[in-house]
C-alpha cells in the first residue's frame, strides 16, 4: 500500500475558496479504482492549515491518480491558494 500525506498552508482569506476547490479533488480521488481512502482535514487549532491523507492500493494506482483530470487541475492551480509549496510525505506500508 502507498500512503501519501500532504500538508497545506492556505493564504489568509482563501480558506472557503480553497475548500471548494479541493472538494473536487477529494470527490474524484475517492472514486478511483485503486483508492483505499482519501481524506481532507483541517488541522485543529488553526484557520489555514490542512492535511490530505491518501491510501492507495499500489504504485500503479498512484500513477493512474496523477494522470486524472481532477489531480492535474489540483496540481496546476493549487498555487493560487497556498502560501508555500505543499509538504508531501510518501510512505510504503
């Protein structure tokens, strides 16, 4: 199994727009064949810090995910919403 954690810090005042934007990624990703779970969370005690936690069947599922329109849209446009590049941790389980 492949696990990916993505930490994001959203620009002040962009939280609502970001949540609407990322909801398309979460919905599309959750419905992919190789997805085990795909969650998006707001960190407790913050107004602008979020985490995406992904569990994928295998590397092929991640590769397939990275080619989807919803992921490509996210990758192309996330810079409009965040103060810095997302922090990505990839793990095998």
